[in-house]
């Protein structure tokens, strides 16, 4: 997700910010009072008329505390006070939160990248490469569920190879393979190879028995009696 798009989503109110910021506000280098003040401002939009007396009254804090929060957040590049013309062509002081949203988007994107690394991204990349396309969100969740259920990267990769060998490129087929392997106690690549060897021997034996049956059927019993 591009940073600019993420910023617009925050501004439009499409993402609920407070709970996330509550968990991450220390990464923004702000204290709890500054967090509360920022959340108050966020609820009023992006360009907020700078009215310290109103802020003081609505937050039930002193003017000194309001000005201290504004000063601290400005020093930390999380807000700025601009002078713009309003609809009546009168100059107004407004609080601009663009810097805050930009910083927030960077923190969020770092979280997304770290999550992907923690979620065994090699498995996702391997499957995407084999499928020749990007995984859908639903497919991503299916693979994540395999991992959370203790299925190793190695086993998922082997199931992917099995599906590809059979000419199938979808996760439902791979999920079925993993389910069958789970029932048979297959947990590692070595287990897969043993299972395949056992299956090959079984097929070979069935072929030998089939050939023997054909020989018996083709035998000329009358000529043999003579």
C-alpha cells in the first residue's frame, strides 16, 4: 500500500486510529497527554481552526497545557500551525495534521513489513512464484492458517510440488494434500519421500499382478493339454 493512499484513508476516517495509536504512540515519541490531544484534534478533521480557549474548555485542561501540547507536537513535527484565508477571505490560524498522518503511515507500513517477515514470507513468495501471480487476501489467510496450525514451510513446499506435478495450481488442492498427509502422520520431507516410495512399490506390484493376470488369461489351455 502506498503511503499517500494510507494517509488519505486516515484523513477520511476509513481507519480507526485511537486504539492503534494507543498501542504505538510511544513509537511516535509522544506522551499520554500529547496522545489524547492528538486524538482530540483528529476527531475534528485535518485543518482545525486554532482556538486554544475552545480546546481548553472541551478538554478540561488549562490554556498553558494546551499551548505546551501544541508546542511539543510542533517540535516533534507532528503538527504545524498555518495561516490561511477562510471562506470570508479572513486570515485564520489553523492546525495542520499532515505531518502526523505521514508519520503514522510510516509506522503502520513498518508494522506491515515486519508482520510479513514474521509470517514466513518465503512460503508466500514461493507459492506466488509457482502460481505466477500475486496471492489474494483469502489465499494469504489460508496459508497463514497452515503455519499457525504447525505445518512447516518444508511440508507446504512439498505439497506445492505435488500439486504442480499433478498440474493443479490452487490452494484447495494443496490443502487436501496436507490434510491427507496429516492423517497419515506425514510431517517432514523425509516422510513425504517414504510415502512416495511406498506408493511407487504398491503401483509396481499392482502392475506386476496385472501383467500376471493377463498372461494367465492369454494362455492357450487347450494347446497346453495336448
